[in-house]
C-alpha cells in the first residue's frame, strides 16, 4: 500500500497494490501492520455500507463525543469525498480536502477523529464502504452545513444535491460544536 498525506496532513490517501489478470483483481483494503508502519495505529470497530444514486450528498457528519476515525472507499461508481478539520487547536482548523474516489481507481481515504465527513455521488449510482474507529452514537452526531460559504467547498457543477433533512439543516462552522 502507498500512503500519501493530503493537503490536510492527517487525512491520508491510500492506494492499495492491485493484482489483476483476466479473472479480475485482488487487493488488501486493510492491513494493520501496513497502516501502523505508515503511522496510522488505528482499530476499527464497525463497518458501514451505503448505496446512493447520482446527486445524493451525505454529510458533513461527525460525532462530538466518541469521535470516529474512518477508512472510506467506493466499490461501485464515483464520489467526491470531503473531510473538514474541526479541531480548534489544529493549524488546519476549518479547512477541507475534497478527493474523488471511485471503484475504478481503488483509492481509499483515512479520515482521523476530529473531522466532519461527507460525500457527493457524481456517477449514476455509488456504493460506499467505511470502517469506523468508534461506534455510532446518534445522541452525539452532528452535521456541519455542506453549503456553508466559510468552508469554500467546490462541489461539482451540474449535480443538484439530494439531501436528508438533517443534512439540509446542518450547522454553519461558526455555530458548530467543534473539538478542542
């Protein structure tokens, strides 16, 4: 696996070694030793899987208590994946990275605890898998407003977002619960 720090150094792009032939392909999507060697000593406790159609925007979600680190990947289609640093003490507080992930490139993204996360489906459909470092606690879940101008996220033109009510009613960064 190749681990590359993104523009926000704590968010890591992971490119697995893909072995392909006429039968298809194989790759390791998680290897504790490889991650630890890259400085990512994480334990995952939950796997999640979503399927969404074009234009579905999920996020930007985080848990104010029981913060979750996430290892995300796409197994069908393409998404624009976004992580926003919500750690007030961080030099990159309020900044984001937006990275296209697709089933075709097999890239993954590790987003550490302390970040809001979301994605927009840009293909006709996308299946999205992610591992988390803590369990889901709905009472601690928060949603950062995906369209907050303060975040300066450049969502793809020509894709009208379809949002869940909680995502449409997200909180702007200036009023959001954040981490120390």
